[in-house]
C-alpha cells in the first residue's frame, strides 16, 4: 500500500493550513443568513472561535433564543450591512428570495455552504447560481463538506478539511483564514468551476471502496457457489442426503477464508505486475496501464476487506462446536465407535495437522490485524517510511506465506484423494492456491540478485538505452555513486 495514499488529504489539492500568506482573523465580524441547523452550529462555532457574529433572519425575534447570546440576531438587510463576509446558510431553492438584498450585498463576500440531494443534480453548481444572482458580490464555495454536527462537536471529532474554491483569490484567502481560526484545515480546490465537484463530495458513498467491494462480492459468490455444489448439491444428487443445514455456517465458513486469502494475494499481485512491466520497459518513467494504476490505488481497501473476511472466518470457526449439528455428529461418531468396540481413535497425523493448521491460522490473522491497524492514517502517520514499508510490504508478504501454509495444512493430502473430486471438481483450497502461489513465486524470482539489482536500478532512475548517473548502495549500507550506461 502506498504511504502517499494514507498521508495525503482527502482530495489531492493544496492544503492552505499554515499558509503564511493567510492573515490573522482576529475579531472580524462575520454574517450568517438563515437560522436553521447549519446557521446555528456555524454561529456557535464562530462565536467560540472569537468572531463577532451577526445572524440575518426573516423572523429575528422568534429565532434569537436559538443562538448563543453573544451572536446578534437581526433582520437580513441589517445583518448584511454590518459585515463583509456572509455565510449563506439557506437552501438553493430560496436564493431568489434574497434578491431584495442585492443593493446592500454589493461588494460583499458570499460563502455558499449549500449541498444538493443528488450527485450532478444540475448542470450549474449552487455556488455558480448564487454568483449569477448576485454579480456584484464575490462568491466562495466552502464549508458544505462539514456537517452541522461536526461544527458543533468540534473539528477533532469529524473531518477537519474544508474545501474552498472561488474565482477571487483574496476572497478565498479570507474564507480560508476564517476556517483556519475555527480549527479546520482549508484546502484550496481552485476556481469556481470546482464547486460542482465540491458539492458532489458529501453525496458520494465510499467511492474508493466500490471496486474492492464488488471484487470481494464477486469472489464470495463464485466460491460460495462452488462450495455449495461440493458440500450440498453433490451429496443430495449422489446419496439423496439433505445437507441444506450446512449453508448458513459451514458453506459460508469455507467461502470466507477463500475470499480473504485470494484478496490478500490481490494486494501484492499488482506490485508484481508493475515490477514485470518496469523490467520489460527498462524504465520507471513509463505510465502503467490505467487498470493497473487503479488496482494499485485500491490495495489498501482490498487488504482491509481481506482482513474483514479473515476475522469473520475466525469467529465462524470458533462457533462451529456450538452448532446442534456438530453435537449430533459427535454423538453419532461416539456411538458408532462404541458399537464397533473401537477404543483408540487417536490419529497422530490428524492431531498434528490440526494443531499446526490452527496455530498458523492464528498467526496469519494476527499479522493481518497488524497490517489493518497500520493502514489507519493516524497510525501510518506516526511511522517513518521504512517502518511503514516494512509492515505493509515485508510483514504483508509474510502474512501471505503463512496464509498459504494455513491453506496447505488445511488441505493436507486431500488433493490426492479421488473422493474429494465431487463432480470432478477439485477441492476448493487447490483453486485458492493459484494466485497466491504465483505471487510468492514471482517474489522469490524478483529476490534473485540479478533481477533484484536491475529492478533496484530502474527504481532509482536508471533507464535502458540511456547513459545516466545512478547511486548504488555500498556494502556498508552507505551510498556510493557510480557512472553507468544502459548496457552495463
Ligand atoms: P434549515 O434548518 O432548513 O434552515 C434553512 C434556513 O433558511 C431557515 O432557517 C430560514 O431561516 C432560511 N431561509 C431564508 N429564506 C428562506 C425561505 N424563503 N424559505 C425557507 N427558509 C428560508 O436548513 P440547514 O440544515 O440549516 O441548511 C442550510 C444550508 O446549509 C443548506 O443549503 C444546506 O445544504 C447547507 N448545509 C447543511 C448542513 C447540515 O448539516 N445541516 C451541512 C452542510 C451544508 P429564517 O427563517 O431565519 O430566515
């Protein structure tokens, strides 16, 4: 997983936090039009942050009691006259009712905080619409990604970023300054044409998770169907045995580890493919295909879903002995053995297989938990690059190897038992091994000195067919420089 993904702001734009060009906001008077939920939370937070607040309402007498006593609640026109920066906490549908204020609004900064109910609801953003209604004002889009709840509970309890855009740099700077004093992180999103994008943000539902979730669901569906055929449909067709009771727990519990294991290997497969391409191109300065870029960017989510499935598998496995069916089967086996007068049922090989299988599974889950924890931005930010890459890359690969051991000890010799081939279908675990084993094999090949050296050089800027200066690590771990050409 790339560290950049964790460290960068929600959106890849310039953070204005700590910008020395942003002037202090001390004691500025800020206006708020509207007296609804957002206006109340905003006014409260502005007052707490040391601003003088004037609220403009159509009915100030009735609404005054809802605001902190330090805020002045007055008629809209009166409020607008008293300040240069006005937050428009009114729905877009009611913007036109503010047109009566056009004269007093001339030259003022209007902050459009509105959101829509649908993504790309209209061609024109709300902020652009407001700007068209009040051409003599400067409109800044901002604060819409912050909820009334976040404003009230404090920036620490919610998202800290305030995305801001406007065609007027000075106005944008003023609003950024206010956001900063309120404890938020202003992020410059550029000019007014970005307003539509900013208005879409609060409406998006886990955009980075869509592909990984579909991938996990797709894998789950495939493995579930495969296991259903082997564990339920096959005994029904061949022996007329009703095994439907296996569906809720047994089939699900054999499916979850398959999904988790394959997903974990899919976290490392794009890195292998990227390395193959770099070796093939002989440079790191050539773009990867879009699908590979996308895949690389989704590794964190794929890894977390792998951990989620592994955790569910652990809980399901712990619950297996609780099932009624399991108790009946145990009693049935005990009775059978008593009837057959079997005294010693201990199978040494089975005992060892199970001990190793469970132990290795626990270690794999422990490592996956570590990977999941270090992918949290707050934890990732506390690690330096080497620590982060050690956990995500080295420990992650070890987790994949240990998961492979877990799978192999589970399967043991089943792949060689012809009774395990239901409808000629091989045991599920043999299928799950394909991608992870390919990744492990590729990683082993890449660790061969001749390939590793070439890859290292490429990643430090060396290019096939070019004469460049590059740096090689010396035996002591320090760096020594050397000249080389492409054919060295
Ligand atoms: P709300 O509770 O319904 O308040 C809207 C306010 O608009 C009313 O209290 C009213 O105040 C004023 N208003 C002015 N002209 C109006 C008219 N013609 N008809 C009706 N009301 C009129 O809404 P809200 O939740 O505060 O949201 C206000 C804006 O903030 C919206 O654009 C919303 O998208 C945005 N926003 C809200 C949140 C949130 O968490 N609530 C988060 C981000 C953005 P007076 O009666 O005093 O004039």
